[in-house]
C-alpha cells in the first residue's frame, strides 16, 4: 500500500451485483463485493498490512445482507454509512 491512506467510503446496492463496498486508496476508488473484500483481507493479513477499513466494510455488508434476508428492502442506490 506504500503508506497510501485507505478509506471505506460507502456501500452500493446495484441490480445484478448485490452489495458493493467502495474503498478509496490514495485517491482511487474501487468497488468490492463480499468475496473480493474477504480475499483482500486475507491477502493483507498475510503480508502484515492493516485491514481495519476493510473489516468495517465487510461488517457493514454482512449487517445489510442479514437485514435483507430477514425481509428488509433496499433501494438500488448508495447507502449512506453515516450514523
């Protein structure tokens, strides 16, 4: 990562894609599904890098997936992660 700041910036619910976490690293944003986040977390742990923001993103996706699986509905748009 070369000391680039990493930030979890939000979740998206996209038709046909499901929930995606937006992670910004050094000014570049990427979207990850749950499997992509899990892979990235394992890779980072193997190399001793921080996974803090990725762990938060994964936790948020799991919370929303639980909500939806229990009958909750989501609009297909950006999901605000602020309290």
